[in-house]
C-alpha cells in the first residue's frame, strides 16, 4: 500500500512544527546559537517539503478530476 502525498505532507508539517517548538525552547540568551539555527533550518526544510507535497496533492486531485470529465 502506497502512502499518499497528503499523508507525507501532514507528517512533514508535524515534524517541522516540532522542530520550530524545539528551536524556541533552545533559545537561551540569543537566537544566534548553533542549535537554534540548526533546528530552524531543519524546520524550514520540513515545512517547505510539506508545502510542496500539499501542492502535489492538489495537482493530482485536479488531474484525476479532469480525466473523469
């Protein structure tokens, strides 16, 4: 059974939000410590992947809808 892009998008969204939470928790005196920057970069990649997968899901859904007509 294949996992749909929508399920992957939700997974990446959850992980990205989790990294954002951990980045906020890692802030001590300044946001320019390496751990905070690393977690923010990971969150950015995950949220970007989530956005692309949501767009892919909509594109596939529209293509299937057009084929039925």
